[in-house]
C-alpha cells in the first residue's frame, strides 16, 4: 500500500515558486518588460523543452540564466509555472481565447499532459466557441501535429459543410496536412469533380511561377505541380468521375498523373468491367435523410424559417451542450405564432405568447440571408400597466444568428447582464414592440407591422449580451417571424 500526499507536495512547490531568494532562472516576457523567476532543476525535469533551452544558455555573473519569451504574456506564463510547480491550473472565470492560446503555448513547451487536458476541455465545454472561431482554429491546429482530437472535431464539421473551408478566402493558405486529412475522408460531402478543382487551385497557388494560361505550361511546370500535390493526388476518386468530367477536368492535367494511372482511367471510361492495375478508391458516402412514409396529406414543415439542423443547434445551446444534437433533438419545437399566418403586428405577439415560457423567437431579415433569434426561458407577460416596462432576470437567455445561405457561421450570444435579460413591455408600448432581448435583439414596428418599416434592431446601444449577432449595422425589417414553445420530449 502506498500513502500519497500530493496536495501538500503541490502546496510546498508553489511556495518554492513564490520564494524570490533562491531562484536561478529569469523568464523575460512581454518584450522584456516583465519577468518571472524560477528554478532550473524544476523546469528541466518537468519539460524537455526547457531542458534543451537551459542547456544552451550561459548564466550571468550572478549564476542566473535568462530565458527570453518576448511574445508571451506574463499571465499565460504564470499559469504555466503554476502547473509546472504545483500541477494546478485554475480555469475559472477565464476567457476561452486565453485557454486556447494557453493550449498552443503548452504544446510548444512540450507539456503534453496539460496540452491534452486543455484540448479535451475545449472540445467538451467550449464547442460553441470553437465553431464561432472555426477558421482560426482550423488554420492553426493543422500547422502542428499534436491536436488530433481537435482535428477530428473540425473535420467532422467540414465534411458536412465543406464550404466552410473550400469556399473561404484563405483556402489556398490551408496547411497541406489539413487538406490531405479532408481528402482521406470517405464522408466528405462534395462532388468529386469539385474536389479535384479545389485541389488543382490549391496546388497552383503554392507556386507563383506557374503561367496563368495552361497552354503555356512546360513539362517542368507540370512536374512542379505534380510534386506539390504528391500527397493529395492519391486520395482523388478518379474512377468515380464521369467520362465528361475526365475529359474536361482531368485530361488537361494528365501530365501530373502517373502514366499507369492515366491509362487505367482511360480504360475504365470505355470498359468499366475490366480490371486495372491502379487502386480504385470507393465512392464517397452521401448523407441521405430517410424520407417519411408517404401519406395522402403532405406533411407541413415545422418551420418556414429554420431547418431541423437549426433546431438541433438551438437545442444544443439550451442544454449548454458542446456536442451537437442530431436532428433527433430532445425537444419538440411547437409552433405558437407564425407571422405570415397570424400577422406581423407587435400586439399579436403579446396576445398569443402571453404566459408561454421556454420560447424561441426566429426572424428572417428582409433583403439578406440572416436568420436572427432569441431564447427566453421565462414567461412573456402582457399585463404591465405601469409607466415603465419591467426587466426580467435570467442567466439562461441567449440571442443568435443562424448559419444560412451566404451566412457561413452561426453566432451565439449569451446574456451578460442577467438583470436586463428580457423586457416585458408595458401595455402602451406593446403596439410597437414585441420580443425584447435586452438591447441585443428586438422586433419592433411603429406602423404595427414588422415588414413595413426598418425599426427592428440588434445591439442598439446597450451591451446586455456577450457579443453582436449581426455584422451589418442599423435597423431592419423582416420578411417573416415565428415563435416556438420548446418542450422536452417524453
């Protein structure tokens, strides 16, 4: 039997870290404007990175070694030292971006245990933030080799929504390892001929010396592209392309393919039943939604604004889950009000929604692809007769913008000032204003119709929610809006 006393040991080492009389290492950070002290033996035995670093540094006249990390903040390095000495990292009330940056730095310092725990922590508890900052995450993790869980997390999203990466402005700056990891996926939801086009686009962008006109390419130009794409080309499903696609897309670049592969592609086009020497990769699987049984009456969609995927995403936010629900969500979205059916007058909202709690309001902005909305766990109340409206307090409300059309990413903004989360407006104001989520999202219409004037607003002037949910400024009108009561399924 072993008696373990790690808590006391951790406490003693933290005391050693805070003891300024016996250090022999100074770490200079923030452009050498700030510094921290440490002990070489502790650093060396806790991190192979610091072992190598300290071996290459000569001590000064006081026998102190100086490590310079000008691009690091004192806050991040202090957390790292707390871990190295005491094995403790306190993430309470810490911004997610700080945790993400900390993970990258701990990877650099080869603190594998901490890096792995931070990676898992982000995936399990900060999934919404990772999706909101998807481009940043995707382009940074693939420049390293130690974030396989985050790579899988991101690729599971990209294979379903490939435009997030392939149609992004910085697609051609994508790391080769990231592109290859996508090409390897059998479930990448994109036509094979389009995948080929993007691969060629990426390869050409890596070499600025290639002529713009393909007719002017030399043998050396094709060899350059072939070398650039040597890790990508084996993952194209050539034998799943049509004859026209091969003729129009593959043939102009046949010189970047191995001779045997090109001969087999040609043979397969004319005699698909004959065997070939090249490996035939399986066709990529296409996600197919199972159709419901045919009935005499066509089933009406539960919403004319949001999809089942949107409902799953909103359900995920309600439950504060980091893993996305499938379309089989734990909630039913029961329609309470539809603008095109019940009318778009603000007073209608208060008449119909009065007394309903756990509601989701969604609205389609006129003239854009934007779908804005909010979730209110409290009951709407239309009974206030006082001069002032009444603020309702909750920690669980949030506002959002949903991925749709040209809007590539959803935005979640949780309440930041719980005392001003929801406003139940007084009776005199109900003729102009309906759902009122702080000043973060409000449907308003002075002409008693949300469709006729630009009086709806988002992030007007008070920041009661975490972040803006619109990239556009100014007020707006809507085409339609809907209100759902969210009910947990039995």
